[in-house]
C-alpha cells in the first residue's frame, strides 16, 4: 500500500497563494513556516495552510497539484471556500 500524499495551498503574508504536494503535510507546512520551504514562500512569511486534500498516490497528487496551479486565483479561492468554510482568505 502506497503512503498518503497530499496537495495543499498556503496563503502567504502578501495574500498570494502557493500550491504544492507532499507525503507528510504537517512536516512540509512546518518547513515552509520555518523559511526552509520553496523559494517562493521564503520571502512571504508567515504562511498559513488554507486547503489540503488527500490523494491516493504520488502521481495523483502531482497531477492534482498541476491542475490546481492552472486555476485562476478566483477559482482557487472558490475551491478553498467550498472545502474550508472556516478559512477566510479574502483581504
């Protein structure tokens, strides 16, 4: 059985959204928060996890990450709001 893989969206200090995938969501968010994650998020700290979804395989997570990255900002916000109604990402 393959381990769990996750696609996630972070909201950065400047309000921008960063999408990624990982097999350890808690650890990856901690790495981003510590300024050791992707170059994009390092200069936009702090970051906040606003969306995540579990995928059945690494391949599925990577494909889903790509699909989300192709969405407009508005569509990403709709995805976040639909699945995480407790999170307010509007500035």
